[in-house]
């Protein structure tokens, strides 16, 4: 079983994987990697999934008691309090 290291792919690791077993020089592999636009390949494959759309950071002032209540309810659900707050806003935005 392959062990997950939690590391994200880097150019260096991609080059090492690509060059393994081939006679390409690291410089040639790097040039090939940097020259390719993978966007079209990913789009054509249809396997790309947006995990989370970009969010805009914002800040609001909330009373400590309300934050404590949000944290407690979020902990019971196994999520973060900010995630719970976003869920509440999404659920009730149409009411205003």
C-alpha cells in the first residue's frame, strides 16, 4: 500500500517521475514541463473538480458569547465555527 506523505506535487518531483526510466535530461524535462499549458488537458479530461470556490476575506464584530455558542454548536457537528457561520448565512440569506 502506498503511503501518503501529504506533500503537494512540485516541479522537482514531477521531473523525477517523468524522467524515471527515460533518457531525457533534467533540463529537457523541465523545459517540456514549463512549456506545456495543462489547463486544456485537465479541462478535456473532465475530471477536475472545484473543491472550494475562491472566497473573499471579511471581518465582522461578534460578541464573545455568540462566538462561544457558535464554537460549541460547531464542535458538536465536527466542523469549525466559521464554517458553521457560513452555512447559517447561506441558509438564511434569502430571508433578507
